[in-house]
C-alpha cells in the first residue's frame, strides 16, 4: 500500500462500482445534475483537486472539457480503475491520479495552489475528521477558488418511506444514529447542512446548496426506477427546478454544497 492509501472496503468494490452505480439509471441522472454545477464552476484551463475520485468518472468528464485534475482516492483499487479509465479516454495529459487519504489533506504536500476542488457522492462521509479536510482545502485552494462537495445527506424522507414500507425501521433511520453508522468496518458520518456550514466557514464563503436525490430516489431503488423510467425522468425534471430551494437540499439523498475560498 502506498503512503496516502487506506485499508478500505472500497477496494473490493472498485471493479464493480461503475456497473452498480455509475451506469445505473439513478446514478446517471444524479451525476448529470452534479456535472451541471462542476461545469459552471470549473472552466478550462483551470486546475482542480478531486478528493475520493472513485473510478475517475468526474475527472474524465472535466478533462474532456479542458480542465486539469489531480484525482485522488484512499483506495488503491479505485485509483487503479481511475487511471485505466483516464488512459482509455485519452486524457492522461490532463489527469494525474494519486492515492490520498482526504483526512491527511492538511499535512500533505501537493503541487498547488489549485483553482478549485471537489468531491462527489459521499467520499467525505467516510472521513470522520472533516475539520482536517476543511483546513486542508483552505491550504491547497487559492483565494476565490470554488469548492464543490457532494455528501450523503442526513434527513432523507425517500429512505424513511422506502424502508418503512419494507418493514426495516433500522435501515430507515440509520443516518440519524448519533455519531454515524458502521459500514464494512468503515465509519460513515451524515453531517447536516448546518454542521457542514460550521465546519467550512473558517476558510470558505457559503455560496449555496442543492438537492441531489430529493425526488429522484436513492440508488438502491434502481429496480423500481427501471420499472418506472418515465416517472423517474419526470421526478428528475422537477427536482432540477427546485434543487436549490430550501428545504430540499436538507432532505436529499445527497447534498451538493458550493463554497468559495475566502
Ligand atoms: C461512493 S464512492 C464515490 C466515488 C466517486 N467520487 C464518484 O463520484 O463515483 C466513495 C469514494 O470515496 C473514497 N474514500 C473513502 N474514504 C476516503 C478517504 N478517507 N479519503 C479519500 N477517499 C476516500 C472511496 O475509496 C470511494 O472511492
């Protein structure tokens, strides 16, 4: 294992992640919603830092638009998948990959400062020390730079309804358990929007928050979504119109927080 990597349950998921999430109907729609915001925030030829890049889907997307990305992840298997995808896409001149535990961001040397940074789909829920991420991003992102963070939300009515309807009360309310949940040996936290605001306000101005998955269901509802493609498309269309309106960002499967380095 290299210096920046962590023993991680994501190692075992790296090869199947794109099949189960990235190319799912729900995952595709959610990612498209995030890309709209990434594309608005990062214009070529800016250089951005990605935390928890997984298989590199977002890094490749941005690189194809002319953005330079340092794509990092704590799981070496994910970094390897990302590297292979970058090479297949022919954007190796714009994307560098590296094993990096985001919790160590405030102590590690990187070739910065970066024009911006982002993290997508819950990578930062796996980092208990979000204050260190906040301090690290303050260190590595230039003043005025944008930071977009997409984390799993805490209050998710879709999830409550789905699991209660299936008689699983524990799963319905797992995100509300004090101190977070354990998943395959990894601690997963579900900070509220208010907590994120508090954690990142020392170095960042809060520009807004958007709901990713408030009407569109969580990804484990994929089978239902496959049976109701037109309803899924309609829910997505309405969600895109209301995504920034309170209280929707606080009630979504994921929340996308947009920050500006002070
Ligand atoms: C649900 S996946 C999301 C991957 C990718 N961002 C995407 O949009 O598909 C979460 C990722 O976070 C990574 N991760 C978990 N803990 C991490 C940490 N402490 N530092 C950096 N990455 C971490 C995992 O290895 C995994 O690739």
